[in-house]
């Protein structure tokens, strides 16, 4: 079976079976149970949404308007984060990444804090912890609101303290490809704000998400078998039967209104949430293999035992060539974080109000490739991936 980095990578037989049952039944208690577990984990009140982007928008809209109109965000980020900032009425202020290439530069952050700074978002890209204690000191000194984006960083820690618990608010994403994935879903966590989710409308077409989980699970093994899976996925996507992760409107800067989290999808996320410790342990193990095998071949960051490793990033010249080489061997590396300082590369960058100047982030966009760490990646498959990369570089 080919290896996919995207394409609902975290779905196994049990998720497919829950998705199938969810076509017919849903249990209203699921969200209550999930909320209780999240509260125990983070000691903050959870508020469910259809996505992480909606959770972020609601947090920002929940802030009291005190006349300050800037929100700091790192420049290597996803367009939906920027859209939420703008939709809440703030101006995004971009901070460059540091030498790691993926997390915020504290030096540049200090330059970007102004009297207008109302809040900042810390991303912990790919689940690799940012220097949240340093950042927290700055937010206290300058009195602005700190939000941790845990879309990539469920269960990651910094100095042995759970990420998310350093801040005034945090949010998780259960979008496809995330550490815990129900195709769509998210949660805001906070003690500082009171958010109201009682009036949210349910998302349209939950069945499309359930269908996607089932279809991808069944089609992936046959992807290259006379191109059966490939053709089916292509056709269904063209016919509009598959939900889009990022819509054309979002690529042009528009943020959709928040919706509620479907209990049908929550059943899948809760199933994975209950297995989160093993999930992260396994990802760390795979990251360790990548690091050990590749550190002398390509640039990679030191192994971090506190990271959640939603992906394992490596940095190379001409990533497209390596990408194409791996594809020939039926390994689809992650493409969504390549090619643009604000991803995906198919967006209208002008709508993000990014004006350049974040040199490290621009370099990252042109040199990064990320390797999969999801549950289909066994140590054997990780070694196969590293062997191919070494072959590509003649090692
Ligand atoms: C860093 C980051 N933050 C936030 C989000 C938003 O999450 P969601 O897709 O659940 O809206 C994403 C993913 O799209 C992301 O990659």
C-alpha cells in the first residue's frame, strides 16, 4: 500500500466502523463525555466548534474591545489562522521564525510588540514546542492576551508542562491530517473568557465527512491498483462529494462563520482522544528513527522528546525533486506546508496582508519537506522512507 502523509492518515478500521455507524446513529452524550475529559486534561472550560479556525475566531471575538487592534502571529502559518484574525477585526502582525525554521523568533517578536498589540498566537509548528515561557513573560510585561494554537501540538509539553496550559486560551483542531482527526472539528479552551456556543448552527453535509473517512480508508490500498482508488477519489472530489479542507473563499481571505461540532464526528475524535498517549508515544518513536537515520544526510532539528510530532520536518535544497522521487516510489510526502510563507501555496497572498520581510520563514517555505508520523507509519516503513531519502542523496 502506498504511504500518504495527507488523505485522512489517522483513520483505521475502528474509525471507519464508527463513521459507518454514525450514518444511522448519534449519541448526544459524546460531547459531554469529551468535554469532561478535556476539562480534566487542561483545567480550562472547553467550547466545541466545527473546526480549529472557528474556535480561534470565537476566542478573538470574545476579547473585550479596548481599542488595540493588532494580533501577533508567526509568518509560517496557515491561511485560516490569518483569516480568523482579520474576521475578528484585527490586523495580523507577522513575526519571523527563528533558526529552527518553524517556530517564532523571540528577537523579532520583541520588535513587533507595540501599544496596539491586543493578543498573540503561538503555533508550536508540527507539535514542536515553542519557547512558551519566554513568550509568556513578554505577554505579562506588555499585558496582552496569549493564545496557544494546539492544532499540531496535542499532548506536547514544554519543560514537562502540557502545552495549552501556559496561556489565557488555547484551541485544538480535529481536522484531517491532525494528531486526532475526525475530518473536521475543534475546541477552544479558556478560563478567562465566556464563550457562547448555544446558537451555533450544525455544519452542512456531515455525511460528506463520514463518507470521506470511509472512502479514503477503503480506496487507499487500491490507489495504484489500475489507478482505481486514484480515479475514484479524483472523480468524487471533482463532483463535489468530498468536503474541502480549505475552500476557495478561504484561500481568498474569507473566514466562514463558526458552526457546532457534530456528535457524529465527535465520536471519532473521542475514540482517538482516549488513545492519545499511545498516539504520541508512537509518533515520537518514528521521529526518533527519522532523526537518527537522516541527521547526517539532510538538515533536521534535534530530536525533542517533548514534541508531539504531527509531522517530522526536514530541510533540503530543491524539495520538489525529492518530493517527485519519493512519489515515484509511492510515498506521498506532505505538500501542504511547502512553497509559501502562508500555506497552502494556492492562496492569494495579498489577502493575508503579508508584506515580506520574514526571511527565515520565506527560506523555510522553499526548503521544507515533512515526513509522516501517523499510525500507518511503522518503524519498518520509517526506515524504508529514510533509506529512499539516503539513496536520493547518494548516501
Ligand atoms: C497551525 C494551524 N492552526 C490552525 C489550524 C486550523 O484548524 P482547522 O483546520 O481545524 O480549522 C490549522 C489547520 O488547518 C493549522 O495548521
